[in-house]
C-alpha cells in the first residue's frame, strides 16, 4: 500500500518502521518471557506522539487520520503483538474522550498523549464477557456523587493505569439501556487491584482484575449522559475492531515473513523446502489473504472517515482478518516444523499471541451474530 500513502503517511511509516525494528523487536522476546509492562517503550511511544495521531492539534494531537493510526499499528504488531496492543489502549481512550467527553474532561487528553497518565477501560466482568449488558457493577447516586461497587476482569493495563474508564449499571432494571461510563483515578481509595493474569500470549500488558468497593466519584467524572454508556461502548467497538484487525494483520505478516525466509533456508530431502509445492501453496495463500485483509481494513477506514455506518464492515473486517491470521500463523509454525514449536523461533510466540485476536473486542462468534443482524436490518 506504500505507493498510495500521502507524504505525511509515508514519513510516519518510515519513522515507525525504524522504531519498531530498532527498539521494539529486540525487546519483544523479553516482554513475552518476563511478562512485565514495558514502561520504557510506552514512554518512548508517548514521546513520539503516536497516541494522539487522530486527535486535533488544539488538544495536543497530530491531526492525522485513522489510516495513519493503522500504519503505526501494523508496524508495531509486526514486531510485537503486545506493543501493538499497548498502543491501542491510549489511542482508543483518547478518541473516546474526544468524542464523548465534555470540555473539562478533554483537558486530560494532552497528559495521556504525553504518557503522563496511563488509561485502561473496564467493561468485562467475571460473569459478563460477550454479554456486555449483563454487567453487575453498579453506580448508585449519593448526592452529587456516585458510589461504584463491582469487579472488572481482563483489564489490559489495569494494574498500572492511573485513569480508568468504568462501565457500570446506573439503572439495573433497564438492562443495556441502564449503563453509564465513569472516569476513576488510579489512587481512588475505593479501587483495589487484583493479581496479574497469567496469559497464554499477549504478555506484558499488566492485565488483571479491578475491584471497586464503595468507590466514590463525583458526578463530573461521568462521561456523557447517564445511561448512555452502552451506545458509546458499541460505537467505540466499531473503531477498535479496525485496530484489532490491523494488529492481527501485522502479526500475520511477521509469521509470513518468517515462514518464507525459513522455507528458503531449510533443506530436506536434498532441496529447500520452499521448492515443495505444498509449502508454496501455504505461502501463496498467506500472501493472498494478507492482501485481502489489508484491502478490507482500508475499505472500512474509508467508510468510517466518510461518515458512513460501519457496524457490519467493522465486524466483517475483524472476523475475516483474525480468522485468517489464526490460520496462517498456525501454518507458519507448521512450515517451521519442530523448530516452530521451540521458543528459539518467533513463530511460537506469534502463535500464542494471535489467538487472543479471535476472542476480544467481541469473539468471532459474536461478530457473525452482528453481521447476520445487519443483514436482517439492511436487506
């Protein structure tokens, strides 16, 4: 796609590719093995200003477009899925505040862009994952405050975040129409951090449970109108699915590049394994699906930036890209043979990282339900 980049996109691409290969790739294995939040890399990304790529310059951002954000995501994820994931969280949080926050709340944006405040978003709970409307965390009015009680699960960056977006029921009887969103400071005395989750892949994200026990926040911490949280979250999911599809694309490209390189070096039965047609077909399918995924992502971005609804397209893009990523990263391991099962080769880490892409931001089974619903509505 580089021939179609604007001048600014090309400059961003060249800069982020250098950074990814020089600073991210050498640390990717350690991030995975040590499972520690890479605060140094996070701050380096902040210094580059990439968290504010799509934010207006008046709020401290760069004023670029979603395509530029995806260029950054693809390059970061190509070198480390964890860093790609870490990049997405402040980007999505800032966009959320810009779209739904009031003027006072938007004053927090520059501090997030600069890395001075690390955000996290709490939606899932131990008993509520795909069924977001089933959350039990409550926010009860008490004068000019709200008192939040409940437990949130699978909170990426939750153990290091100091600005936390919490979705809670303000009208339990109203189901999904009774959810609101609040900003909670990380040092709030009613907030407790659980233990770190030991994840299969995508390690280093400081993922864990957050517990809210009589966590008191002022009414001014609520984002948007009361009981409007579900609608805001669903809109955010449409955007985040584009980023997650792009992250999966970057990981797939890494697997493809490794498999292609390995197949040209590995000799079996007196010839390079690339010369076996079975290997050629696997690589040809990888290359084709990578190209198709990139076009789907690009199309969905164009619809988003054109102001068109993207519920169906975002779900299709996330579904196709993450499913094809799981398939082809698995094939990258297969092409490596026994070496693909060894931590000495990157394919093993890519295999563990990519599985999460089929699960979060709505499982791929949920994506199929969304697509089917849109077919029913639109046709």
